[in-house]
C-alpha cells in the first residue's frame, strides 16, 4: 500500500501523525487546519502539538486493516466496518477513556443519522464521527429528457434514459444491500444473509438495470462514476452512489442529487451508511502531553465552526447535522445536503464483525461475475450465505446501533 506523506514534514519530532484517505473529502479540511496551525505565531497555539496528515489510497481506506496502521499513527480516519477487527486486536483507545460522558452525548446529539452510533461497539465508543455519507441518487438534468428524479424503484425501472449502477470494488454488494433495505429487510439479521424473496427481487432489479446500462461503467467506484456522469456523454442517472456535494459544481455538467429510491411512495430510502470516523491508536497515549494534544484536535475537528463552516467550504462532508440544514451551505452546493438528508438519517449500518470487510469484497466480486454470467439468483444467494458464514465472526460485533432508522 502506498502512503502519501505530508508534502513538507516539519523538522521537529514533537508532533502527532494522522492518516486519512487520498480524496479532497478526506484530506482537504484536515490539511487546511494544519496549514492554519502552522501560520500561528509561537506561543499562540490552540492545540498542544501540531498534527501532520498522511494519505492512503481510497481503495486502501476501504480495505486496509486498522490494526496494521495503528502502530504508525496517533489519529486514523477510519470506516466503521473495520472497527470489529480493530477492537479485537486491542489497538484503539475508546473515546470514553478520553472524554466525559456528557461531552460524548453532546456530539451524539449533534450528529446526522447513525454516524455516531456506527462507531459504538459493546457499549463503548471507538471513533468519533468526522464525515457523513450514504448512497443517494445522482442525475445529469440536461440528459434526463425532462423526467424528474425517480422516488421509487418502480419509477427507476420505468425511466426511459439508460441508468448506471455503482458496482466497482465493494459497491456491488452495497448496491444489493441498499435494495434489500428498501424492500424492508436489513441484511445479516437472520440465518440467511437475506431471505430468498428479498434477495431475489433485489437481484432481478439489478439485472434489469445493468442490461440497459453501459458495461464499461461496471467496475467504477463512486468517484469514478460521478466523474463519468460529469463528462459530456453521461450517463444520465444513477440510483445509488455515495454522494459528494462538490459534484454539484462539476464544471459544465453539474450533477443534482436526491434521496435514494424507496420501494413505495413514502417508504424508507434504501441506502447503506458510509462516512468516516476519527479513531485514536494506543501508540503514544501513555504520554500525558500527547493524550491532551489528541483531545485538543478531536474537540476542534468536531466543533461547530469547523464542521459547519470549514468542512463544507474546503470540500469536506461534515457529520454535524446543523451543517446539513444550513441555508448557506445548501446554497453553495446546489441544495445537496437538504435533498439527501432523509436518506442519510435512515441509512443502514453494516455489521462491524471482524471479517465483514473481506466478505464485502468477495461478495461484490461474486455479484459482478454472477450478474454478468446470468447465474441463477438462488445459486448467487446461496453463495452469499456461505461467504457470510465463512468470513464473518458474528457474535460480539453485530450490535445494532441506536438510531439506525428503521
């Protein structure tokens, strides 16, 4: 895995090291804060130690085990699905060891959807919500031939313009799961990963949409698909892709976003929660100076002015619900936040079981190949069940977060 270090590492060794992912949403707000810190005259600092951020590739952000990185970094921007294995490895400091319960509850109340609770395992908080995202619908208005954004999956299937599905990396499984949620079933809750009825209906919908789309788009992840949509030829519409507010300003072909489709009018939008949290490694937290500096940086990153002002302006996507409702932020980014808020607030939280990230990758590959080959749905679903049982260790880390929007 290639880590991209900070462009000009300071000469001093008294600093914190952080790791985020190499996309403006992941690094731009953090590096802007680091730049502002570097410009502060000596003696006027507001944080105990400077924080230098490295970047890892987006694919590694989705797949690299947290425990393999924790020995090199004090702060890590993480996906919540990796927490089960990290907690088992004992490489993280629980946030309730760093902050009083009242402070944690304050952040929980301010956070959009389940972004806070997705980082809670066995009653303890293992990361703080930094960034919020979920699968939402995206469209090119100039290519939609005057048709409104579909609100239901029946309307998606009836849309006369060719659709695209986000199927690259782990996103084939995430698309499948979002469809199951829209149909009223959260995966991984029973003896089967999903029931045959729900899973079969989801696979049928995916197959029908893929048959009408451009096969060259099959292996694109969210960033690649949004970039393709913002190119001259489109595609015109994608019902499920992780939203990114700056795509509403993507040059001559800006995108619009809306809630993910539901199974029926007024139903729950089917979507899988994404976003990112801030985790603290055990690397140096025995040092009181380091421990307090980490607290300083975490408090500031979750402070309302940073979340509601600096994050949206620099291309981040804040976890603070107030930012999603802010009129100025919505005006700047084409109404993105208000248009997709319902989806984010009801998005499904994936299992955090150790092994689930591996299952997510292998299941996505299975779905891509099986749908391309026309494999029978019953066989595909049986293979999903087998992979889920084989790759995930379920008991302690499938606790359902509070506020998961059913």
